[in-house]
C-alpha cells in the first residue's frame, strides 16, 4: 500500500467527520440516510430549518450513474462547493477514514451493493479480474474457438501479457487450463463465471 501523507490524512479525517455529520451509513445494508444537519453546514438558520425539514431522514446516494446506471451516487456540499461522490467511496471513507488508494471493487460485482463487507480496495487489474463473463461469448472465461479450427483455445493474461495456453478438445478442458494458470496470480479477485 502507498503511504498517505500527513496533509491527506488530515483531509481524510475532516471528510470522514463531515460525512458522519451529514449521513447515517448502515454497513449491513450499504444504504445512507440524511441526518438532521447542524447549523454550521448552512449560511442561515432558515436554510438549515428548510433543508432539515425536507431531507433529514430520507435516503441519500440514490442517483444512478455510470455505465448502465449501475453505481449509486450523491452530492455533498464541501466548503460551499457541490461535490458528486460515489456511494462506495463515501462508505469506504465513512468507515475507514481514508480515501481508497486506487479503486473500490464490489466483491459480488453488484455495483449498487455498498455493504462494507462487499467492498475492497483494488487496482484496475484486480477490478478487471473480478468482472463477470461477457454475455456475447458462449464459452467459459479464457476460452474461444477460432473459426477455422475444430479445437478450443485457452488463453490468459498473466503478468500483464497475453499468454496462449494451448488447444483443447472441449471448452471445459480449455477452461480448466485457464483456471489453473490464473488462480495463483488472481487469488481472491478470481471470478470464474
């Protein structure tokens, strides 16, 4: 893990405090709820009363964003500026008090499932490893059949390089070869289907 410098740690701690003033996060469900926000968050007591009457107690981070509208997001006001924040990043900061060093991976691949035990830090590569199989392919992960061949090919990206693993008589044999090759490198981020 990369080191977090002192200035970043202070900013993260302030952001965590602010998120906890604004929201109640339920780690078992991954849902956020607006809290009754303190007067210090507003310019006037009238603005605070109006906002709290309308929003306090309602669910937060309910906007759908990203490809296929799969991620949940919301807006918070920090130092007078609206900031869009993804719910899984907010959950991470809320619980751990630090921003993720790279990305947050949803272990079960459901991008709106922001339960803290479903979230983990990941590199882009690890996040890619945890993707589900492309629906367009009739074959298991790591397997394809060239048009001009009667056998199936197994290939894998190992150490960042595309690696040919061989020809096989069945898709299951090719997939078994792929699985054997990628398991040591991918560990907990391995997704078979």
